[in-house]
C-alpha cells in the first residue's frame, strides 16, 4: 500500500473515531449523563477532529485514485508518464 493511501485510510479512521466520540457525547447528554457544557467540551473538539480527518482522507484517497486513473488513461492513449 502506498504512503498516500496509508495516510488516507488512517485519516478516515480518525474521522470515524472523532465523529463517534461526538455522537457519544450527544447521546450521553440526551440521557442526562453529561451536562451541556461537558458535552460541548467533549463533543466539539471530537467533531472538529472528525471533520479534519474527513477532509484529509478525502484528499489523500481522491488523489491516489486520480493518479491511478491518470496512469490508465496514459497507457490507453500511449502517452509518456510524467517524470515525477
């Protein structure tokens, strides 16, 4: 697995953990296990972490998919690959 895909899947795992923690804080607030301020202090940063993970995962996995598709198109059209 390439490094960019590894970063993408790791960021996706962080996304799931962040959104899961935010959801857990919300559920615990609704069940009266947490106060509003506690739920916001826990859920806010967790949701932000999930959002950052989502954007990094989308960027990394999208870029790796684009590079693979570009390589296929270059072979079909008999173009020389970039020197990167």
